[in-house]
């Protein structure tokens, strides 16, 4: 028992016939949880996006060599059937992504969706942890009682339709963007929200890492911010509620 007063305790699910969804850090190794380490140690194999990234994480955590099964956005659907067969044979598989919480804007969703519909007797065990959009929201200082998570804005089809819907969206909006498109995306958001110049915007960069920063601006200031922002690392954009 960890702390009876807070009704917190550590308990263990049986260690077979199990799909564990394991969150990993988004930049700071210290954010790995005790349960994540224990699960990665005890599972039969780790299903991951990039075996080099996960191999490196396991090395840093001093977890002895483990079977790594690659599973990414372009994985052949027959791989899902193969993984389901292994689960049904009694194995414990741990699903991780390159960083953060699996299935949040990454391909783990396909596996969890198929296991829950095709093999509902396989328990799904979730081990929560870091996620970039939650860290960005909590540090943004913007109203977050309600928010809309967009993930990555589409690159082509649907992109302008999405941005044109922002003025009508009164809740806080949170989205992911890569270093290659951050300037373009911020400029397009500024254009779409030109009628709400005072609306607040926070750009969270390199969360939990050495160069973490929160750049706080408004829609009116966004074109300048887009130019001067350090174009390095990873970004989350938060647009405040109206
Ligand atoms: N599954 C991850 C999660 O739980 O946040 C998200 C994976 S998604 C493929 C990667 C995107 O998340 C990046 O392009 C960036 O927008 C955001 N991201 C991930 N780590 C971040 C960090 N340390 N700081 C800021 N944004 C980050």
C-alpha cells in the first residue's frame, strides 16, 4: 500500500494474456512512471513505432534485452492479426510510441481498436503518463475546463476548412505541429482568426526538455511571433477560449 489516506495502492494485473498501453516520456527521462518500468521489464515483447528509439529507452532504463516488434502507421494489417494471435496464446505485449501516450496522434490506435473489437477477452491495461497536449494545456494559463484537441492539422485536404471553423469554436483549441510547418500554420491561424485579434495564443516548445518554453501572444501578435519563434524542436499550439 502506498498511501491509504489517498486510496492509492500499487496492484498488479495477472501478467499474461494482456495488452498494456505504456506511456513514455516526451523528453525528460524522469517522467517515466514506476508502473511503466515494471511493465516494460515484465512483458514478453514491446510493440513500438521505431525499434531504435524504444531500444534506446530500454537501454537508458537498464532493462535487459527485450523483443521489439515494430508497428507504425504503414504496418501491414496482417501484423495486427499476428499480434492478436500472440496475445491469445497468453503473451503480455506492451504497446509504446516514440514518445508520450500511445494512440494520441500516433499509430497505436489501430492496434488498440482492433484488439478491443476482435479479441474483447484480452484485457487492455493502461499505464498513463506524459502527453504533450496535456503538459501544454496545464502550463498555458489559458482556460482549460473545456478544450478541443485537434492533433496535427491536415496538410492539404480539409486544412482551410478546419482553420475557418476556429472563429466559431469558443472553447480552447490545442494542436500539434512539426518544426517544418510551425511558421506557416501560425500565419494561417492568424489569418483565420483575424476577427478576434485579442484571442490569446500560447506556443509550447520542447516541453520537459532543457529548452522548454511557453511563448505567450495574441492572434494580433501571431505573425510576428511566427517569424521570431525559435524553429527547433517540437511544438504544441494552444488557442484560448473566446
Ligand atoms: N503521443 C504523443 C503524445 O502523447 O503527446 C504525441 C505524438 S505526435 C506523433 C508528436 C507531436 O507531439 C510533435 O510533433 C509535437 O507537436 C508534440 N510533442 C511531442 N513531444 C513534445 C514536446 N516535448 N514538446 C512539445 N511538443 C511535443
